[in-house]
């Protein structure tokens, strides 16, 4: 799962540049490298709890993914997110 490399989309770069540029659209080399690595780290956090590799994500797997990424969701928000995106909740 997620074994095919994908390019970093321009939209993603536009959204992440101010985050890594501390509000500026100018990045030094170190901050640029941090910005490029950030989506890779987020993907690893998202894929790690996907234990059954079924191609879908369960509510429990989604809960684990949010928690591991430092954004634990209360049960109500988790179920609302799962319902909004058609997960098994």
C-alpha cells in the first residue's frame, strides 16, 4: 500500500511554505528540506496503524492514526469524521 512514489503537488507546497517559513514565503535550504520530509512522516504515521492492509481504514485504525500524529480526537469527533468520509462507523 502506498508503494508508488507520488510527486509533491504544487497546492501542498503552497500550503506548507508559510508553515515552514514561519509565515514567510521564503525558505532557506534547511526549512525547505524539513517541508519536503514532513508529508513523508505524516504518511508513515497514517499508514502504520493500518494493520490489515485491506485498502480501507477502520474507525479504530483512524483513531490510532490521529493519536499517533499528535491529534487525538474525542470519540464524537472521530465518529463524525468517520461518518463524513464513509468509514465503517
